[in-house]
């Protein structure tokens, strides 16, 4: 199929002579028809590499999509539901360009934009995904789309592998094998420290005697990690890294002298550097009554707790949403050895979220939620930490060293509402 060039200039002024053989309406109809034909031509569906969020905050995700002539699309994704597909409707219309719309809810694809944030992100927006895409180019071997909200480009290529699940399981194996709490990379004499959030690297290195930090969104492939766009450090191009099963180090696809080294820090460091979600069902006998009181406080305000998680922004603490308000409960911590941490809540009120937290502590009983973790300096708590996977923790279990019934599990998997899980 020859390339179909889609132009935004689909109409002209009434007093201008039409320089085309066909009217703009005819041309639009033909372009729409060609787009339908292209979408439905891939017998085994299309592999779609897609980045939600205008700033690509959460990195990229792979979808496999099969389009049929009766306006239906079947979708699979490379995250929690790899063994499932979901069917919904799609359409192609003319609207300041030719637009592909996923116009009924798809249980997999619309998780990117679901306001309940089932995959994380922010309550009300989720991962800030698109459901309307402008066609940029269409060919038999590649379709390029552009998200109407995010402005990000999504590329579609025909699936040559016959088994969708096997392909997605291959991606999962790479993600698991290349997942570390921290990384380091040497580019010549420059040392780069790297932390990971969702599918994005935060890279920091010394440049002109100052720390330079920037985010690098990426997508997982069966071969390794592929950046949204190449970066350059010390005149070295870096566009991704090759997977090696069981390895701790991964060579750059552009230059094998540049190596990404996975680091397994002490577990207590992993805890204070990551995002760890709290769910009522994962609280022990000691903690649950206090969190039940916190919920009563929220109910009394006519609000719902949207998320609760230990996280590090400028400081370490519990981030929580209550109704439309963001709260941050600042915690002071002390690392003891490799697997213990001493904690207590200390109000600072420096940011809006910290001031909000202080108000809810004083007026809505939210201090109850801090009691199991240490609600002030005099009542600090020391926890011993264990995990399900030392290299790539998904669950950290906290054992209170002075209260045996205060056992709490926190997870790397996002929890959108601690009282619904």
C-alpha cells in the first residue's frame, strides 16, 4: 500500500479556486477509507508503542490491537492483564485531520486514562492517556499516530509473531530481569546515577561541576529497553540497552562500552527511595483499628481516601489524597543496618500538601493513620523489613520491633484506594 499523506489543510476559502481534481469532502472520504483499509489489513493485528502523559512521565507501553471492518477492536497490553484481551468499538472521522477514536470503553486500553488510576498516576487522570489520535502517516508496514491530548507519537507495526501472549510474556521477562531499585552507568569518565519510576529513568551526573538531572522515558521490548528518543552524554549517543538473561549489567545498543549496571541497595534504602502503597487489607491487627478511625474522619468530611503511599519527593513521608485535596505527612527516619528503619511523623507545613495534612490531623482525626508508623518523636517505631524479591521488591513487610501485632505490608503495585483493596 502506498503511503497516504494526511494534510491538515483539508479545506480552502470559498473564494479560492479549487486546485484539486476532487473536492475536500471527497478527499477526506478517500483518506478515511484508506485508513480503515490499512487498520484492518494486518491479519495478526498491530503492535502499538504508546506513551501516555504529555511529559511521558510514566514511560511507554506496548499494546496489540486487531481491527475489524465492522468497527470493533480487540486489545491486549503488556502490563497486569497480559493473558486477557478486551473488545470495544472504534471509528475514524474527519476532525481537523483524520482521527482514530476509541469511542467505547476498553477494559485494557482505557486503563491509561481511567480517572480512578488503576495503574497509578494521579486520581482523576490516571496515566493521562489519550483515546483520540490523529493519523500522521499510513502505510502497510507502519502507521504513525499522534495523541490529541498528549501530543505524543504512537507507532504501529504489523505483528509478525502469531501468539500475542507469548510476545507479551517475553516483554514481562525482560522487565523483570532489568528491574532494579537503582542503576549506575559510566559514560567515559562520567558516572551517572539512575533511579527508576514507572517506565522512566531519572539520570543524574556532574556536568560543569553541577548536578544535572533529567528524565528518560522508555518502553520495554523483547530485546531490552528502548528510549522514547536517544539521549547524548559526553558526545555518546544512548538509545537503549540490550537484555541479557540473569545479568546484572546491560550493554548499550549504540556502544557496548557504555553499560547499565543494576544495583541492589540495602532494603531500607529501597524503602525510602521508592513508592510503597498502603492498603487496609494489608495492615495487621494493631494498625487496622487506627485506619478505620481515619476512614471515619474522611467520611465525616464527606471525602474518600484516593491513594496512600510512602514516597519521596523533596522529603520522605506518606502521600495521601482526601477528596480533591493532596496531603503529605512528613516522616523523619533513621536507617539502622541494612534492613531496619526508625520512623515518626513530624509536622512541617512547608508545602501546601503538608499544610493540608496538618489541618486534617488537627480537625479530622487523620493522626490515627500515623499511629502504626510512629505518630511523633516520643512514639517513634522501629521496623525490621523483609521482601519477596531482594533484587526487585514488589512487597515489603514491616515488622514492628516492639509491637508483634503491628505487621504491615506495602506494595510497589499502585493502590488507588486503600480501603477498596
